[in-house]
């Protein structure tokens, strides 16, 4: 199959103008509130490539000729680099959804608010459409402070407490449990099966470091003015992970402890996979690995994907972690 791409700059198709000058093109899809990135390197041997303006909008599709191309997203040019000899031009861009307003610091307190209402409020403040998982909508937060903290950082911190992912895709603010991949419209990403024969390279890391059997969190009992521990996980076993700080009530402490334990156990096995270009692979999507060996076969969650198209072909690299530790 012949790799193919299309690229629009400020809604003008420039694919043919750069095709014979393309040295490499890579797009990286990140998990959580991290900006997806696009990098394009062009042959500028006669120094005649027209420099795009910073702030230009780039829209990329990737795939194979005679097949439907997959949209990779809308990006904003934020850096240009020229070098030589031989002369080349590198264009770097970041996902357009990460608007400046999300980075502005805010100070406010949230009282007796559901995750659904909180997400909708923040999404509305930035002209984004909220998409929140049904299992998280009714979670109620008794009290949480946002002190000189951007909405980007606040959502990341909140998602971590619920072992969730908060991200922005195609004008939508998503708040979903880790490992339950969603498209930008909120639909489930299909699980993709992979065998060793489909990969050009793979590496798995398995370790007991950090494999805790329980987590302890603390909450403040205002009636007794005491700091009360809550333990989640196996009783009377070690090692035990203790969270710093304290939570406003017992339920918030339990949620934080459970989320941390799930995260610790899931992250004890990691994978790095390389395969022929596969634009359907997306962050937070599920992989089902078969035919490797005991301890590896099973379900994995993608936390980073890089698609790279160059003169040597089209390659996808994936970083993933096991669903269960």
C-alpha cells in the first residue's frame, strides 16, 4: 500500500506544493491535557519554500492511497526553523484546541458540585462542548479549591484524583475514565488486536517497583478536628502507598485512594510498539495483544501515539500500559 497524506494551510490545500519536498512528517497524539504536536520537515534546497505565518492553521489527514484518509486534527503553527547545508525548513505546530484562555490562572472554590456540572461550567467558559462519561457524571465534590491555577492544570489534577483523563479534541472537552477511550464525539474507540507478526519491533517492561497492595488517604473530620486515615486495597499487607495532604471528607479520600491504587497497579507493565503506519491507533484506545507470552497477552491502554511519514515509509510507534498490574 502506498502511504498518502493531505495538508491544508489556512483552508488551502498545499499537498501538491510540498509533496516532492517532504523529508518527514510526524504527528504525536498525547494523553490528557498535553498538546498534540505536528512537525513537518521540508527540503529547502533552493530556499524557495514559502514560509507559513506563525498562527497559520494546518489540517492534516493520513493514511493510504485508494483508501479513506484519517483526520489527525487541526494545528496552529508556533515555530519555524531553517538550517543547512543542506537547506531545510522545519514547521512545528500544536493542537488548535489548546486555546490561551485555558492557560489563564483562576481562583475560586467549588462547593457541592457534580463532575458533570463542573466540567460543563469550564467547557462553557472556553466555548467547548463537554463530553463526560456516564460513570463520572454524578460524582459529587463537597469542596475543592482552585487557587491561582489554570483550568488546564485544575482539570488535570481533578482527573488524576478520579483515575480519569481530561483532554480536548476537536472543540470538545472530554472527561472519561482511563482506558475507556473515546472519540471526540464521545463514542467508544474500537479495541484493536495485535500479534507479534504485525509489529516490526516491540519492547515490554515488567517490574514490581511501585506495585503497592493498598493506598492510604487522609480526610479532615471537622467535628473532632482529627486527621482520619482511609485505606483502600488489601488489608494487613505491604507495601502501602500513602497520599500526601488531606481531603475534605471520607468519600473524597476513598475516591483518591482507589484512583491512585488503580493507577499504580495498571502502570507496572509498559509497552513500546512499532508497526507499519496505522492511523486508526489513538491515545486512550485499547489494544488486545495475543501470541506474545503469559503476562503480556491481554488488554493494554495506549498513552502515546506517533505517526511518522517520510522517505523511508509510514511508521506508527505506540506507548501503552497494561490494564491490570
